[in-house]
């Protein structure tokens, strides 16, 4: 499989053509293993900075948010060796908070911080309010067997919001904010209702224990008493509207 960082570069190249304007890119989770050898993470910070450096004539902006000061400093030094550190604005802190207060439009947001599905959903919800269509939300480690739970609640949540979601190269999730026509790379496809992959996310199943709503599936309908995984069981919906009491 191609490096996730290179798959992101393909997406940016396409977005830049579509928009013909400078892009604003946010990555949550900076490189933690700054080496070209034996890494599994994808070196996205490096590949994105390199892409921006090549587009010298277009003032794209790239932000990378990182919780651990040591990772951030090591990544800065790694990029500096290739003269790329000036192409990244680093933010030290919790991605959740940094996203919440970002207050600028984002064209591509890459969520690659923390393994918890609930944390991921929180980051998604904070980032989506700044997403400027046509735009992309990309999450790493959603479909690969290595560490594939990160999208467990974000994928069904995004689908309930009406976004198309693609499985990219058996690993990344691409959530479309008006980019349904993006030509997907090899080994990638848009998830369709009934796709066996969706069984993992259970978003074809109705589990609402509050209103037993027949029209909605999973996340936005409330608590999931009988749901098959703890993340869905603990979900509480912001939009929850109790079913009106039926009086005979
Ligand atoms: C998988 S690595 C990121 C890899 C990088 N994107 C790449 O392509 O090489 C995850 C990083 O997210 C950071 N992280 C974990 N939780 C975070 C949070 N809540 N906010 C910001 N960064 C976080 C970790 O310290 C770690 O450096």
C-alpha cells in the first residue's frame, strides 16, 4: 500500500485543481517516529510539508497539532534537515481544543491523533464546523486490521449526517464534504448500504433504546443499550428527541 502521506498528497493535488485557490490543511497528530526507515504511520507531516514547498507560488497553509512536546520538537528537527520546517505551523496541545478554537475554514483535515473512537468523533465534530466544501476529512487507521477502531463511531456518525465515506486503500476513511466525484485511488471504494465493511460499524442496525425510532439507525438516536460495542452503547445524542407518549 502507498504511504498514507502520499495518498493525502494525491487528494490535495486534486483539491487544489478543483478550487484553484490556496488550501488550508490541518493534521491532528504529528510524526512521532521521525525516520524514513521502518515507520508504519505514514509520515504525513513530512509529505504534506513537501507538497506545500513544491507549490511555492500558492500560499497554502498547513497546521499540525500535537499533544507531546517531544514528538513535535523531533518532527521539527526532522523536517528542518530537508528545509521543510517553515512550511508547517505547529500547534502544541490537545487537538480537540486546538480545533475548537481554530476559527478558520479548512479544506482538508487529517485526523491521526489518539486511538480512541470517542476522541476521534469529538475531533471530527470540532473540525467539521470549519470544513469548507468541497473539502475532505480523512481518518487514518479506520479499515486496516492493525489498529482499526479509530473510526468506529465517526464513520456511522458522518454517514448519518449524509456524508459519503470511502475506504481508501484498506486503511483510511475519506469523508466527503462535497467531493463525491473525487476519483478514488486503486483498492478504494465508496461505502454503499449493505457493504460488509459496514457491519463493523453497525450503522445498518437500529439500536435506539430511547425512542425505538424505525427510521434512524444508531448514533444520533440516543443510547444504545443493546448495541454490540461499548462505544455505541455509550453514545448520547445531542439531537435526541424523545418519542411522544402514545395515549390510547
Ligand atoms: C499516529 S501518530 C501521528 C503520525 C503522523 N500523522 C504521521 O503521519 O506520521 C499520533 C500522534 O498523535 C499524538 N496525539 C495523541 N493524542 C493527541 C491529542 N489528543 N491531541 C494531539 N495529538 C495527539 C501522539 O502524541 C502522536 O504523536
